[in-house]
């Protein structure tokens, strides 16, 4: 049947971009729920939160913030590159972004396993013996950074898909909505971290 | 206007035929119907569970099931009815089918995403049903999943929570799709205020879906973390706060009520002008009041928590806003009635259902104010008064609007006509059964009958017996209605393109609509609901 071309082959980058922004709103509200819980408990147990934040390694946190900020820049550069028809540079920029994301995840892995070594994880006897505010602080820490890490992984998958689509010529200088929207998603992952970092590491 | 050069969407053969042709179709009309069939299937299950509960309550003490089974039955009845039926409900069925047509588009903005939403919906629905049969027994928390019980119950709450999470995701994607569709795909010349009012109501609904659903998502994840990881946000023993859950839950679940009712209001807003042959009264007021409801509806969630010990001022605030949010609903009611005033009213089944929608919705709305007032809330909280109130809103409002919508658009969807006689009979039985079933619950609720109890004191028996009789009558009405619709969708008389003399775009194309809706995208010049009496001119030999 050739009557239905418009059904499958409808390309409107403006629509996809609005759709993506709406999706990003939902992501912000998802984390917003956790921020709300954070605000409530921080207000109730400010001394414990102060102490908990003190225990986190601010150096790793700062390092990871810098890593993510640079990765946001490289993903933006890959979009500019594809607009200028430089596919090779675009792919390379995405690869750098992915490497930076992996560095972030590796750091996170070390950070978490360091805590696990001290038997500090949700439900562990060590954690259950902490003051109540600290239990909640670490609960929030694990849940927020865990959910964020999950988003980093999804972002990595999206970026890998983009590499294949650029190589197969499906994403190019006239049709780069997928890359642009993946870039937007990546900025969101970055943005959420920008909020998590001071709330968890710096508010001492 | 009517042309038959294109195949209609029901007969169209794509790459696959038969069932696969439907399951792989990205056509918004087919997806709309797929939602409808799924919703009907689950509705029958949940309605039968409701009937079982009414049979249990026909006499005090244990009648047909024990207390734990009863807990499981009202929980799954609620989960299916709320998350699987009424939240997607009108938006997913009529929204999918008619939104693109009414704004003059060939499809929604993201057809593939639309199909994906349906699959996610089905996955969530199946998980909800499975939660009954696997693991530690049927969930028994009620559909509200209140902690601490939902964090402790040994039953299969996890699966039900995940099901609600997945269904929420589907709801978000549908909302997102509709917002983009309305922004980008309106026909040339259709400015915002030339858009029909059903799309307006869908637009307001979609924003609630996008902005409120993530909150329930993260809340359900927190309960899951509570159960699996002992994370303690809601556990007082670990410093958490169970009330925090109620806040988070109702931040979503009150706006969700408007996800259910706004499209219902949109549907009846289409019906009144058509059957009065008169432009809708107060077009702007109806359009804006939808947005107002969506906006104010965000800030009233605390009225579910008046008895939990929240502060005086927050109770005052939430009660005040609850009264405020009733205003735009009342504006709509006045507009519907004014639309009929002085029109040439044709009391066909769709209009009959729409009028009974107003009647039932108003009873539900006013009793909602009884619950929203601080003093009376203390008396009626957690009694069957609440049960009666929200069934009047959800079933009497959203349910009857759905029936109105399906009787209105049936000839367009299937190209056939149902039996008017059977439709009137079904309406009569449904209306009597509905009021017999739910009205006594107001009375015994005020007298102190708690909700969610499988047993009761003898003094409540009269009310319960009347209610149970009503349940049987209601089910009989449903059987007649379903028979009428299912049988005549293939066997009915061929319907014309515009049997009701409607003026919105869906009536300007053949019945059933061709695959791509419009041969040529229409250009809009007039306001919607402009009845210029073309027919009269034609008949007077113009
Ligand atoms: Cu409410």
C-alpha cells in the first residue's frame, strides 16, 4: 500500500524537540519528589545531615562534577560538528562523552564500594545503628545517586545508538534530531547532578 | 464532502492482516479502539469483583468470602478501576481516536510512541492482574497503598506497585504525545480559540498527566525501596514519616481525578451543542475553566488528610482551595445547561447520557464539598459516604460520560447504528441501578458505616441490601448496553457520515473514517460549533 507515506515518514524536528522537553520535565519532577523528601528531612534533622554530608568525600564529588560538565560540553560539540557535516568529529566527540561518563561511573563505583566496605548500605546493621537523621541522609544518598547513575547508564546507551546511526548515515547534517535530543537528555543528567552535588556533599 | 476513494481504517490491509494488522498498527484510530477493547475487558473483571463485594455485604457476617479475601478483592477492584480503566479511560480511547480528526490532522505527533504507550499499558495491566496470583497472595492495602501497612504487608504489594508505576509511564507518554499533537498539528487556520472543546479538555488533561504522574512514580519507587532495601523514608522507627507518603501520594492522586474527569467534561461539551443544534454557550469560559481546574487541582491534595493531624492553617488552606476548584466545574455546568436553553433539543441516547452525567456529577460534586469542609469531613472521613461520593464522580461522571461518548461516536467509529430502543432501555436500567447502588451508601456513611469493612452492624443492613439489589440492576443494564453495542457494530444499519448533524470536523469525513482521515487537510475559517443551518437552506430549495 502506498497510500500511507505520511504515517511512517513524518519528520518534524520541532515536534521531537517539544516532546523531549516535556519528557525532561517529567524527569525533573521524578527527582523533584526526592528533593522534596530531602527538604523535609533536612529541615527536621539538620545536625545529622550536616554530619552525614561531612562524611562524604567532597573531592570525588567535585571531580565528578567537573567530569560531567566537560562531557556536557563535548556532547554539545558533537551536535555542532554534525551540523557542519563533520561526521568523524561528531563521532569522536560522542566517544569522548561516553569515556567521561564511564569515568564518572567508575568513580561512583569506588565511592559506593568504599561505603560497602564499612558495611554502610541500606538495611545494614551499621547503618541501622546510626542516628535517625543519618539513616535518612544515607538512604537519600543511595537512592538519589543510584537513580542518577541509572540515568547516566541510559544516557550512555542513547549515545552509543547515536554513533551507529551516524555511521550508517541515518543521522546527518539535515536530520540530527536524535542526536540533539540525546544531547538534551545528557544535559539533564548533568543538571540533576549539579543539584545533587551541593545537596549531598557540600551542605555541611 | 463525503468521498470513498480511500479505504476506511477498519478494512485497511497493511503489511499484516487480521489481529497482527491491529497489533502493529500505528493508526491512532486503531490504537484508540485497542485501548477500548482492553479497557472493556478489564472493566468486566473489575465490575464483577464489585458485584462480589456487594453480594458479600448483602447480610452481616461472612456471606461468600472471608475478611482477607475481601481485602484482596477491594484492592484489586480499586487498582483495576483507577489505574487501568479510568485514568487512561476517555483520553486514551476517544482522545486517540478523535483528537487528530477534530483538529484536522492525519495522526498524532508520534504514532510509534503511541503504539508503544499501548504496549506499556498492557504490560502494566498484566502485571496488575498477575499480582493477584503470584507471591504471597493478593495485595490487601487498598489502591491507595498507604504506608506503613503497604511497607509491611506480607502480600504481593511489590508487583502491584510496579504495575502502577508502569501504567503511569504509559499515561505520561500519551499526555506528552497529545500536547505535541495539539501544538504542532492543528489544521491551518485553527487557532487556539477555534479548536473544539474536547481537544481543549485533552490539552489540560495531558499537562496534568505529564506534570503529576512522575510524583507518583517516585513515590511508588520509594515504597519499593522501603520494602526491599529498608530505606526508611516512611518508617517512624528509622526517623521517617508515614504522613509524607500521604502527601506525595495525593499530590498525584488528586490531580489524577481531573485526568479522569476533564476528558469526560470534554466529551459532553461536544454532545450538548450537537443535540441542541446551537453553538456552545460560553466557549471561552469552558476552555479556560479546563485549564483552571488543572492548575488549582494541583493544590488541594491535603483535603484527603484532614484527620491526620496536619496543622490548622494547612487544613484551612486546603479546604478553601477545594471550594475554589469547584467553581470552574460549576461554570461548565451552567454553560452546558445554557447551551441547551432555547435550542432544538433532540433527546437521543447520547444526550440522555450526557444529561444524566450532569445530574450524577453534581451529586458527586456537592458531596465532595461536604467532604472538603473541615467539620463535616471529620464525621464522614473513611465512611461509605466517601465511597458513594467518588463513585458518583468516577462512575456517574466519567463512566456515564464514556457511555455518552460511545453512543455519540459509535456511528462514526463503526459506520453502523445501534438500536435506539435498546439504548434507551439500557440507560433506564443503568440509571436506576446506579442510584440504588450508591445512594444508600451516603446514608449509612453518615450514620457511621466505615468503608472497606467486610462485615457490619445489623442497623446498616437495610442500606446494604438496597445497595446490593442496585448492583444487580446495574450489571443487568451493563449487559443490555454491551449487547446493543457489540451486536450492532457489525449488524446495525449503515450510518451516514453525519447522523447527528454535528459540525465538528469528525462529522465532515466518511463513517468509518478513511485511513488518513482527510483526503485534503481542511482549512479552518469559522469558530467551532457554528450551526449555519445548511440543511434548512437545502430543504427550502436554496
Ligand atoms: Cu482529592
